[in-house]
C-alpha cells in the first residue's frame, strides 16, 4: 500500500512541475486568464454544490474577467 501512495505522490509532483513549466512562456494577460478561469471554476463549483454547469460557467466568467482586467492599454 505504501508503494502505491508513494507512486501517486511522485506522479502528482511530476504533473505539477510539468504544469508550471508549461506556463513559463505565457504573457501576463494569458497567465491572469488561466488564473481567473481556475478561480472561477472553483467558485462556480462551490456556489452550485459541484454542478458541472456551475463549474464550467464559473470558469468561463473567471477567464473573461482575468483576460479583461489585464488588457494592454491602447
């Protein structure tokens, strides 16, 4: 059982490192869009009791807000 837990922890750590490496080339606006989508998805899930529609809707709204907040000035 300990071997399975150790493997799971190693796999999660590897996934986290790969996810962080994938964000290294993002612009500030791209990064804030992704952060907004993540936070919006969590908030939507929490507010709707884990509903898939609420999670997706929250992620969409959060992504749009994150994108628009950091829009470059013209």
